[in-house]
């Protein structure tokens, strides 16, 4: 099957994440960037979490699984909290399954972007499924705060063998900026 046309393998983003290095940002774009950074923190304010969760939940349907992507250290705390907030808004229901980890840390995307480093390859993410029983067959979304190159979502999907990305901000290349 050609995955370019498979709706279950296409990342869905609530908002476009624009870099201030491309042009001056409007108020909405500054808010998007601010919320995206807050979502990385496990102590993200509840109000910010709820704004993102409601917008992300509008992109999916239930019953489904929401699977938090691990951060560059392997911790899923922030994305697990985001996934739980999204689940509360999903029509038809959603289960949060914390089943991904990293076998070793990966370079931080923020640090890599600041230094204009090359994207981390799928293999360099070292993402693996945690040991555990099989999960019921349902549409599954991999939850992360922002997508840049797409390799984190791809690494998660490859580790699972399934899954569609669900992110708050899409910072991937936009050729018509």
C-alpha cells in the first residue's frame, strides 16, 4: 500500500508552527509557539493544556488509542499528560497507552535547531515499545507537542508497527511561506 495516501499514517496538527527566523510573527503564531513550548513541560499550566487538548481532540475520533511520544530522554510525562487531556475531549472515547520509550537518549530537537544541526534519523531516536500485552485493534494516534522533520513520529510508528501522528504544532517545511 502506498503510505502517502493512507489516512492512518498522516500526521495531524492543530496549528502551524512558524519560525520567527522566517518572518515577523502575528499574535496567533506567537501564541502557538508559546503553547508549544509550554506543552514540553510536565508542569504546563492547565489552561494552556486544555486549549491544546481541545484543538487536538477535534482532529481525531473515538474509540481510539492515544500513545504519548517519549521526549529526547525517554520520558513520556509531558506528552502523557497532554494525551490524557485530549482523551477527555475525544468524541467516542480514547484510551491513553504509555507504551513507548527510548533505549537510549537522543539529541534534543531544540538544541539541534539552535545549532542548525542535521535532523536525527529514525534509527537515532532509539524508540522501542515497552514490554507488555498486545493492545486491542483501534485507530491509534501518537501524541507529541510539535513535528519538525517528522522522524520522531516515524520512529514511534515503526516501533509500534502502526500509528498516526497527532501534534499541536506543525513546524515542518512550508514551501509557500
